[in-house]
């Protein structure tokens, strides 16, 4: 499947790493340079069913009972997101900024929960899940820093992972760092324990070779 003329960039990191702030800033600065930008997110970026699927995945009473099916539900959400939002935007030649993608499933369900990574990889070898971002920016903060930031701002749409213990976030962070080590060309680590201005500058630098 072709990703045509657009540019697909994903943003990853644990809770409290500051992804959302940086995605908004980056979208503004790319638009100011004349690019057409679509900012979207997972889970739940697909239209029309994303919001409903997100509700299931963010509800602890539900996801705690899902077992392996949690991986399949993230994959279904992603397939719907790709077909309804991401691929059409790439076909229109837009820059797609996606807050979380496949690496979140690898890091949270794989490294964090210890679910079978082979299933994750097998699902993502099937259409339309074969699409990969051209670049992934990993916003890295220590788990205790991210968790403290996330707790201080509260969760916007449910309990999510806020009640998981610190060791869970340490495993997730380590999972992200291992993905980055395995794919250094695609995944760039950004030290996000700095002011928003500094992190925004690092973000632009990490995309420099892709933006003309
Ligand atoms: P957020 O919208 O606040 O980033 O929350 C999304 C939550 O969903 C976050 O805790 C990470 C989790 N998540 C997974 O566990 N696996 C995934 O594949 C994705 C996309 C998100």
C-alpha cells in the first residue's frame, strides 16, 4: 500500500512526556512554513467509530478484563484510523502528526503488560497495518517525572493508567528505548525533561532532514 506524497510522523512516550503540547506547537510552526498538517491521535482517531473504541480502551473496568483482546482492539482501532483518517490525509499530500501509534502497543501491551510481542508484530504485518511512520519522535522522561506531571494535571477522559505503579511506567519507558535502539533511523529520542521551548527546538531539529 502506498503512502503517496504525504509525510507520516508519530510521537511516542510515557504519560507526562509533553507530547500533546509539542504536537500543537509543531503543527503551528509547520503551518506557518506553508505545510498542510493533520494532527491526530490514538486510540480513537478514526471516524466514525474511534471515540467509541477509545471509550472501551480507556475504561479500566473493561481493559483489565480484555486480556489478549486488548491488542486486537488496539489493532482494530489503528486499522480504522489508518483507513478513515491517516491514509486519506497522506494521499492529499499532508503532513500527518500522530500522537501514539504502533510503538505504543509494543511498549504498553508488550513491554509494560508482558503480552506476546509476536502477536503484535503478526497483526502489523497485515493490511492496512503495514504502514510505518517515516519518523517517530520519542519524548523521553524518567518514569517518575512523567508520572508526577501526568498526575498533577489529572486525566481528561478517565482513569487510564494513572493508578498503575511506577514499575509499569519504567517497563514501558524501557520498551520505547529498546525500539529506538533497534530502529535509530526511524525513531529519534528527544530528551523531554527541559522547557517546552527547548523541547520544541529539539523536535524541529529531529525532523530537519525531512522538511524542505
Ligand atoms: P492518551 O490519549 O492520554 O495518550 O492515552 C492513551 C493511553 O492509551 C495511554 O495510556 C497509552 C495507551 N495506549 C496503549 O496502551 N496502547 C496503544 O497502542 C496506544 C495507542 C495507547
